[in-house]
C-alpha cells in the first residue's frame, strides 16, 4: 500500500550512489514508509530509511544541499523533516491548506538559503505554490499570476534568483521584483502539460519536459529577463 506507479525519488547530493524512494515498505504491510536505494557498483539494494510510519502515502521527497537533512510530504499535506542522525518528525507547517487539497508534488530547497523551502502541488482549491522561510514552518502562498492548476515541478538557480514552475497549463517564471508568476510560453510553446523543469546554471537555461511534445529550453538573458524565447 501507499506506493505509486511512478514513485517520488530524491537523489542524495552527498552520495551519487544513493536515492530515496517513497511508498509502502519492504516486506509489504500497511505502513507508509521511505526506502533508501544504494548502488554498490554492480547491483542496487534497498533498505528502510527508518521504521517511521508517515500515515499516508508520501508524495514528495527532498534533500538539503549538503545531504544532511531530508524532507517529505504526504498525500494528507503533512510536512516532515529528518535531521542527520535523527528520526523523521512532523513539522507544524502552518499556512498550508488543510487535508489533501494541496497534494504536494514537489519540495524545493533554495540552494542559496537552506532555511527557505518551496512546496508545490494542486492549485485548484488553493494556491499551487507555497514558501517557508523557517525550514518548513510558517508557509505563505505564492499565488499571484499563477492560474488554478496543478504544479508538477519547480526549479531554481544556484543564487536563488531564478524560479520556474512546470504546470498543467504551461511553463512559468517568478518575477521577484513584481512578486508575480509570469506565463513564459509565448506563441511557440505547445499548449500541453509541462511535467518537469531543471535549471542549468552554466548556460542560464530552464529546461522543461512536456507530455509528448518534447523538451523545451528557455534562456535567461544577461541584459534582460529572457532572450530568444523557446528553442526545441
């Protein structure tokens, strides 16, 4: 129970041979746990991250930039943290919508400020993106400019200035000066579900993946907001 056909994964930034996988537990049973997968050079083995039962299916996982802290969200919108050497604990996470309405798809840690954490998910009954400046407590909504839609993924630049969202309705960029989300699909990007986004600092590029319409790049200009629009 509690596992998904495409389960959430989180790569350990301090160990390239280790990832966390959400869903169910080794050996079966009804508890909702997290599995740690390790590659030893020839095979992959799995072990329980801990005996902690999250109570409902885990929908998102993340590591801090140094790999010492782990974060998780559940279908019931609960938010959890595990410090190095410690156990999973549920945080108050005030400000998030009640019950299952958010259905968190993404946890994103700001690489320039580890106390700032973004979460994203369903935005139909509430805002689809929230941010905490207190390590996962006291979230506030980032709703301006973002339509009522599902937010599947977030990506951010190393300096924390460029924030992008992949949504059911298209690609978005957050204008920090105006405190609003901007639709950056223009006239050439497909009207399609946008599943995933990564930010490549070396080329100042936000790279999006769509549902059946390929991969699209958006380049951040040095002398403006964007240059050249999308290129597929």
